[in-house]
C-alpha cells in the first residue's frame, strides 16, 4: 500500500512538471492537436518513473558470488569449491572428474591431480600408496548404506547425498604402517586430511 501511495504522489509531481498550467488545445497545420504532444511526453515520463521506482528503504538485490580460492567447503557440502557448487552430490558430471594416476579411480579434477602427485612423490621415497575407493555416485552411496550401515549408527557409510566421496573429494587408501605414517607426516602439503574417526584409510581433499 505504501508503494502505491508513493507512486501516486510521484505521478502528481511529474504531472506538475510536464503540465504546469492548463493550455487551450490548438490545432496544428496538419490537423493534429498540439496538446497531444504534451500528453505523450507525460506518458513516456510516467512509464520511465514506474519502471525504475523502488519502494523506499528496500534493499537492492545482490548477486555477488565469492569466487576467491578461500571459498572452501567443509564436509557434507556446507561450502563447496566453486567448481563443484553447480552440481549435486553423487551426480558430478564426468567432465569434472579426472583419473588418479593409473589407478582407475576418479576424483574432482584438482583433488585427482594432487593425489596423483602425492602417490608419485611417496613412491619416489619407497612408499607405496594404493587407492581402493574414490568418487561414488548417489546410487553407490545408497548401496553402501544397505551393506555397511550408517556411520551415525555405528556403520561405515554416510547418508546418501552427504558423503565427501559423492563430491569426488575423498579417497579410501590402501596403506601399510609405513604409508600411514608417511601420509600423516606429508598429506597436508597436498591438501589432504585424515578427517573421519574410525576410518584411517579415508582421506579428504581440503583444497
């Protein structure tokens, strides 16, 4: 209601500006009324005023998106990297996934590249790190819950649609004692963290 009242007041102000005094209608040589030009000008001005009117005090909409490297996600999609934000957990397109070395496993491209480098650097130091699981589709997550139970209930699977595996941001690694120690000493330099209690094989890419 306040918006309508404000528009009406603005219309009155515009009418005073465009038509300050009443003038008799004159006929031009072509037979058209001179007053029609004034009426058209007023209509155009009014249309522009209505189109650009904003209710006093209303905030302008914002579409700003944080695209800085620091806009990092935490587990379960609370804050996703920009390259994944447009997708859904367990439904990341193939084009966004990359194979980890020659393992046959795939992760979100930056995570895959870093894990590949990690594995190669460890191998150069005589440490073998294998990959047993990586990106999981939504259906794969649901099947895992049926077979291994929910993590929140003592099982080993996150609720479908919430797993870091569903974003291509986590890998389950095959680690002997030496490899586990190497990971704990070096993984952070590659962006990976051991972030899930009861699962020392699970390493998530923190970006």
